[in-house]
C-alpha cells in the first residue's frame, strides 16, 4: 500500500536552482549511454557505473542493460555495499558501447520530530562512519575546529546541528570548481569555497571528529522538463546518524547553491527558509546512486581507490579515463519525465 500511494503521488514542478521544495515527488526514466569505441584499440576495456536501487525514498524499476560488451554483471563493493554495474570488452573489440536505463519514482524527504533525549548507543556499531578518509582527516586542525564549533554541546543532535549551521555560514559555492569537487577537507579549511562534495565532505569530517557518525550520499539530479540532458548534474549531500531515530538528511551545499543562484544574503528570509528545509529534508529531484569514499570497486580496478563513485569509471588497457571529461570518455545521461 505504501508503494502504491507513493507511485500515485502527483508530480509538481518547483522553482529554479534545483533546490525547489514545493514538489513532493518526481518520476521519470534515466538513460545512460557509453561509447568507448574511440579509445585505443588492441587493449581491453572495463567500465563501472553507479547502479541505483530502491529504498524508502525512491523506487527503481524497469532496469535495462544492452550493448556489445563481452561480459557484464551487477556487484557490490565490500565496505559499503554500493551496487555497481560492470561491463568488459576484450582487446579485439572494435566497438565498445553500452546503454543502461531505469525508471525512478523519487519522494521528497522531510524529517522532523527528532528526539530530544539521547539514549545510550554504541559508537562501535557505526565505526565505518566515524573514521577518517584519505581526504577527510578527523584529527589536527579538523578536530580543533570541530571542538570549537560543538563546545558545550553534549548530544549527537546538538553537535550535528551546530556543525550544519557553521558549514552553511562559513562555506560558499565556487562555480569554478571542477565537477562536484574532490572534498579535500584540509584544503577547504584554508579556502572554504567549492561545490557539493566539498561542502558535504567538510560537514562529514567535522561530524566524525565530534563523534557523530556521518556519510556522503552521491546522486544525479532529475530534470524538471519533459526531457533534459543531465550528464553533468551529479550532486552530493550528507547524512548523520541520530540515535533512536536513524539517518538524518542534511544538504548545506544546496543552501549555498540557492544563495548563489538567487543572490541571497545570509540574513535574507529565503535563506532562513532554505536552511530550515535542508536540515532534515531534500527535494525529490535527485536519485541516489552511490555512497562511500576510497572505494575499491568490484571487480577491483587497476587504479587507486576511488575518492568518490558519483561518476562512471572506466579503464582502457589499465589506464584510467577522465570521468570529468564526458566528451573524451564519451557518456551521456538523459532524463525523460513521466
């Protein structure tokens, strides 16, 4: 019954800047095409694509995979359970093409009524989300800053909210950043401008340094028109674990994006509205595709662990293709509204 009600929810398009929260749901078909035929011949080619799955906020269906690959399969990584679509072409392949499509019905997230009394909980149960990453240390300068931000705060909720407020007030969106940004926390504390992965990574590192389990969530935004090219619409936000409640959604990066796009000052009433909405909420115009940092893919890649898996990843002859350059590593995401 829950899924039936969700499927029947009406799609209402929102305002500009991809942070609209007037819509309760969004639905459509995402089609990804990859063509690595122009890459050097005589070498094997391997492709890993983020593979979305259903959860309490999104329903994934009508999955289709086709192409001239020799083998393919769906796997998960060992640390985070992130689903991966994998395909491989032999050395003598003259053509290397793949098409991957799925239907998505996505629901707005609005989380309220957080418990004010914190029960006993065991941080060891969330060790994966309390440890540092290669670009997100939780000691040194990060720890000192986290302690300053959360001074006097004794609960997970109070610490997470204090860090959210600091992140919104201290970071800013830098349109010149390539892709979603690398999320290099130490560099960002020196120059606090970046895009969504940067801003979310600072939030996550500060939370972890404060003993608050947190993680980044990687997605691709859905279009608001009948058909749109969403190839470069990747987005990252964050979640923290609240005892006696579960994972809480926060998106300080979209607050800063709204402020930039709509030219809002920090004390503008609309800024306050965005800050309130993205504390426990996100719009439905996004589909979750991955999580985890420093990923070892499955099957394992030849290159280094992936900083993030928000983009497709490919190797030809063991050499990594630049996923930030879809005109060279030829791929495209298209969205068609239902």
